[in-house]
C-alpha cells in the first residue's frame, strides 16, 4: 500500500521541479520503469532502449526495474541474516 502512495507523491514532486535533470529522475522510479518495460515499442534499437525525448524504452525500463529488485533482495537478505542470528 505504501509504494502506491509514496512513488506518485515523489514523482509529482520531481516533475514539478524547474531543473531538467531533477524532472528526468522521475522516469527512473520503479513504477515508471515497470510501465516503460511493459509499453509496446517499435522494433528499432532506439525505440527499445529509449531516447531522451520519449523516456525509457522497454529494455532500459526492464534494466532499471531489475536494479531496483536486486537492491531490495540484497537488502532483505542482509536484514534477514542480521535478525536470524
């Protein structure tokens, strides 16, 4: 429940910034990356990887989402090992 509230709030905050770099960070959040991964794209390399005008493509979105999942899994494993002792 919390991710459904936190990420849209953070995305809104980042999108309202006047700095372009900060605004572009919103596309690297987990739900945005997951949506990019599931979006249909043309079979060209630039469409699959994503270009700067359209945001993340399916391959880049999948890579960003995989990074988030990997960080969460390793964090959970480290937390579990500390509590299990």
